[in-house]
């Protein structure tokens, strides 16, 4: 019913409508078997939270945040897992799956014979990746709140932040995917992703590393995401979080521009 | 009346390679227009430019009176495209392939379902509506692609090699559906390297070779202009058919020597066959037939269409 009324209430023609039709195509492909993919994507951060956040956390005790606030280790790790899962969810859809659609199933070739333009395919795919990511994130913040690692109000504010993280990584993933040539290159992406996951202030604050490494960490997109969500989760936001937001918005814009241009170049020779 | 396709000096280059080398084309509403030529003649590149998915390198191109460089989405909204290789959505069912595609054109869901059912009926796939695409035969997939090209009620349908790779029965079924569309007044633009396809479907066609147009006209007028009424095909029991060419001198207007046979271009086929017998050349096989576009192509380019 909602889907029937929506298009009439929201007159969105042009780019928005065409991008939405690409998202809609993906929704049509949903089959019952998809829940397996959903569950595995949701479980990963939860397992990390319990094994490392709670388990290892019992040995570590408390952690002092850059602003001087002291929090339990699980409180420190949980928002990082949330940011990382927003990243993973977005990348899963925009790297591996996107590559297959671009190169092998000739899906976009058919779509581009319609009024839909390359950038609109990119936007539609990104929106689709977000739909999946938001479900993971929502489930995870519920668990965090139930464990007393944050409050319900903060959890609500964290959701749009995870969306921003997803959009930035999704756009980045697409841009990278339009550049890589073969399935083997995905091993590189996976390695890079794992390195980000381990070192982006997720389990250890960057201040624990030598100065140079610390700087290196602080310019990575996942660190900026962790910083933003951790501040929201622990209620320690400041001016630095505006920088995080600007950084992620810029990354999204850059990724989309590159992805749209390269798709146009490859698909409309 | 403005042309649906208007091209002047149209060129498409890929790096150093010129795929389309300055062609002039005009297609009128309601016409069935064909690009005939062998593989690599530049037909598909031309079709991609017309379909506004490949920018021209040079020259004038107007589709439906609009500029593809600027109005791509507006033009594509009114075109139906059936590509050479099927690019159906393998994750969707037969019906969903049509309804989802309709959504790309901004067609409301209810209307999309109505059109999908109507088109499935038209291409005789109603019974397979809920099947996935993968198990369909080649002919069924091609018919589904044609139905998909019709979902936006296009002003012009582009068909790139619509029956290549299909068995004879499936080809006839596709031809019959395309003929039905033509009767409904839909403008058809197709590429083919099959003579019979061009003769069956096209009101008018251009013969392409090496990126250029070498002749233009209706199938009949092209045959009249570039060939004789009848052809005698002679096969001699030898590895060197050319050795017989001299002995056939004077029979008919001209002859073509192919690796496996000699073609005599004549007005009266039976008379010419009698003359061959009088010279006691005793060919292993004699076939008298009417001229076809194949002969036109052979005459214009010195090559056969299908190798």
C-alpha cells in the first residue's frame, strides 16, 4: 500500500526516480534464501563484541578517551564494531556484487538502453547497499543498548551516522570496483579492509602507537567513522566530529563522481 | 515529415580503428529498415550510436529529431532495443524481467503488469511467466528480449541481429512476430547478415562493408540494379573451379568464381544451363535459382556474407 501511494505523494522525477528504479530491481531479486546472507553479516560484529569487547575487555579494564572520559572496554569497542559493520555491509554490496553485475551478467547494459544513466545506476546500487547496512546497524544498536553500552537516545542518533559511514564506504567501494580488473583483486580489497578493521582505533586507541603511525591511522576513513560513532555512543561529541562528518561527505561525493564517470566510460564506449 | 534517424557523415572510431566511416542514413516513420553486411561491417557500432549508448566520434546524428549527445535519456525513453547478445536479468522471472524493465521507464506498477501480460501473450510466453530466464531456449529468450523492447511502447525498435544463433523454427517464429509489429506500424531498424531475413522484413536497406555504405534501396531494386534475374550455380569435380571460368565465357552477363562453385549471372537460367551442357563441361551439380541479396553483396564487395 505504501509503495502504491508513495510515488504520487512524492513527485520525484528524473534522477531520483530513475535511481530508485534500480534499487527496486534489486528488491525484486530478494528470495527467501537471502536471509542466510543477512544473518552472517549481522553475526560478525556481534561475535567480535562478545569475544573481544566483553571477553578480552575483562582483562583490560577501563580505557581513557581522548577527551579524558573513562569508559569500560566493551563500551569502547562496541561503537567501533558498529562503524566497521556499516563499512563491511556497504563494501559487500558495492565491490563483489557490483563487479559481477558490471562485467559478467551484462545487467547494466540492458538498463542503460533505457532512460537510466550510469550515475543513476550508481546511486540506485548505493541506496540498495544502504538498505542492507541499515538493517545490520539497527540490530546492532539494539544489542548495544540492551547490554547497557549506550542509551536509547544515543542509539537513535547513531543510526543516521552509520548511514553516512555506509554511504561513504559504498561510494568508495564502487569507485574502486570500476578500476579493478579481475576477481583476484578482491583479495587485495579484503586485505585492506581487514587492516582497516584491526587498526582504525577499533580495539586500541591510536595514541598507543608511535606518532607517525597515529597520524596514518587518523586519516583513514574507518578511523574517522569510528571516531564519529564512538563520540555519539559515549556522549562525548565535540568540534572534531564535524570534521568526521565533512570527511565522510567528501569521500562519498568523490567516490560517486569517480564511479559514475568510470561506469559511463566503460559501458558507453 | 522529419526522419526518425538522420545521419550525415557519421563516424565511430575506437582508438586507431574506424568502425563506422562516414555514413548517411535516413529512416522514416513506419519503415522497416535494415543494415545488411558481414560481421565487422560496422552495423552494431551504428546501432549503438542510434541507441544513444555510444557517442558518435564525428558527424551529424539526430534520433527522433533530438541530439543523442544532449538528449540521451529523452530519446532512449522512446526507443526499444533488442541487443545482439541477450542481456536479460537472470535473477528475475520472465514476467519480472518485463515489469522491472518498465519501471526503468517510469511506468506505474499496475500498468507495467498489464503490459507485461499483454506482451507475454504476444510473444507466446504466458505459460513460462513465472519461470526463471536461464532454462528458456534461445528462441524464447530472444522473444522475451523483443517483448522487453516493446514495454515502453517505443516509436522505433532497434534489433541487432535478431535471429542470429537461432534454429530455423525459432527464427521463423521471431520473424512472424516482427512482421506483426511492422503491420502495426512500428518502425523497425535491424541489422542482419542473413539475406532471407533482410528480404523478408525490410522495406529498405543499406549494404555495409568496412564501415561504409556501398548500396541502398529496397531488396528488389537492389537485386535488379546489381544482379541479373537468375543465377546458375555450377559445381565441378575439381579443386580449381577457376580453371572452368574460361570455358564458360560468353554465357550470361558475368560470372563469380567461389572456392567451391561458379555462379553464372543470367536472365534465363535454364537456357544458360543448356548452353553449359552443349559445351560438354559436365558439372557435378547444376542449380538454377533467382537472384538474391547474397548476389548483390557478392557483386558489390567480391565476398560472400556468411563465411
